[in-house]
C-alpha cells in the first residue's frame, strides 16, 4: 500500500459484511454516519457490535443543512476527524453524498449522483459515451408502455428510475400485465428485453485510475430471481469470463463520469461478443459479491476498498485464482421460522467454504420481492463457474427452511 490513510466517515444504514469488517478492522480511523429513518433496519446485536465507534445520527425530518452544522459541531469534540467519505448504500446515495458535500468531504456531485442513481439519466450518459444499451424510454402512462412495446416488441422491462435490487421491477409480457402496476406511484422507465448473457463486474478506482476489474457470472437473471430462481453470483477468477472488453468499458465510464475514487459495480449483457451496458453504481456491490472476489483472488477485498476510500493505494496482491460464488438461501415467506438447516450442516457440503444465517428457529422474518431477499448465504468454490453452480444447486437440494405464517411476534430486523 502507498500513501497515508485518512479517517473515513462511513454512511451506515444497515448491517453488512463490509460495515462489520470496517468496525472490526479499521475502528481507529472510522466514524459512522447513520440515519434515524433507517434505525428500524439495524438490530440491537449490530448496534452492540458497533458501539465502540463514534456515530452521528441524522435526525428524521430535520433540514440536512442544519444536521450538517450539528455534525461539524459534534465532530469537533471527537478524537477522530474524518477527511474522507464512503457511502456503500444505494438507496442513501443522494442524501449521503449531499451530506458529505455540506461538511466538506470528497463526494459525488449532484450530476454524478443522477448518472449512477437515476437509471434513465444513467442510460442517457451511457449513450453519450458511445456505449450500447437496450432501448429505453421514460414513461408515465399505460399508453407510453404499449407504444414502446409496439416499437421494440414484447416482453419489456418496467422499473422505477430510482429502484435497486429489482424492487418494483417487472417483466411485462403483454398489455394486460401493465394493470398490476400503479404508474402514478413512482417515476418509471421501460426497457427493451435483451437476450444474451447477463454479467456483473466490480472495480476499484483511485485518482481516476481503474486499479482492477473483477467479473461475475450470474446463473440466473435478477428478474428471474425475484420470481424464485436461484439467487447467486460467481466471481470468475478462473475459467471463462466475458469475451467483451469489460476493463475498457469501465475505464470509459470512469473517465466519462469524472469519477475520482471508489468501488464501482455494474451489470451488462453480452450478445455475440458485444457489450450492452445495463446499470452502474458507485458503491459496494450488494449481497456478498465483493466477498466473492476476495475469496476467488485470495486477497482482502474489504480492506482494499477501505484503502481506496481513505485515499491510499491498495497493493492488490492476489494469492490464488479460483471461482467463488455467493448463494443466497431462500426466504419463502413472512412469519415465524420453525425449522432451518444449520450452518454446520451447510459447511459440510462439497465446495462450501463459508456460511452465514440471518435468522434462527423461533425468529420472525419478513420476506420481500427483491433480489436480496434471503435468510442467509453460503460461499461456494470450484474450478469453474459451472462447477460452482452445480455445487450451489446441491446446497439448495439439501437446505430447508420452514416458516409458519402469522403475527404472533413483532417483526425485528435481521442481525
């Protein structure tokens, strides 16, 4: 590593492997930025785990300018004074970056936030940069959708411009499907449905330079996942990856959007060797995708990410090359868990190198239609993505969870 690391203000609106790593390993240079609006999403266990860190809470409903001034008064009395900022949260992107700007920390500009958050503005920028994308249009009425489909064909993908994790995203196969969506509830866009293979890629950026890019295979598409397909991502450090120029495309996006530093996560389609840019985010990848890269390349991916946000160049020295994926374990419904395969049983299965359950028998769980809906995850390794996928399907054959519907217990956030 080169350069001295500076203290980081870390936006924290939920427990994740990344935030837990930061709390355990970088406590001396970390301050948490939390949002009272997201308090219910944090368990008592997680708050206890992070109680040793200074944390500033943005009050619900308070003007952000006033909260920024209150933070500046507060941080002046703390032993740690952040000079850098990291936001790993997609839904908090706009407010978190705006807050960082108000307190004088490096941040994404409002225009950059639109490019990486508003999916229609994002695709406008992709086109401006000369990238291929699916056909798309902003829409407000059912007639807009049918008009688009008349030009591009059915099915089409309908999504809010500011969604994430496929929340409120639908594959519409015919005009009758439009009726199940309230088009007055949000701002929407519609996209052409693409064939080919859907991939992901993650990258670290420092001083405008792409340090490295790590592709991931997706056995099932996110739109299929929310309807019950296997929920997995596989980092392909060995075995075949995408044939198109992923690194070159990431570099074009970084330069075109003027991105100085951070963790980039993008999704794209490959059709006959040609890339179609899907979406991009400047924040830690969701689920356990980043951890996959650490396992697959044999390096400390969370530490490297924190280095970048602290203004220090990570070494990126890889220890091995294999394929490793995260398999999200199903959460079939809302209610009380009555039975659940244990972590010990999962770890005994071929290829499973790590397992984490977010619930236990007797706990109340809440399922949702989202690509991160799960009761836990396992990491599975193999020589190729195909071998990893085969092992994942065996895990699903063995894994079991039973949920009894009812309201006997009050919902609580998962730890």
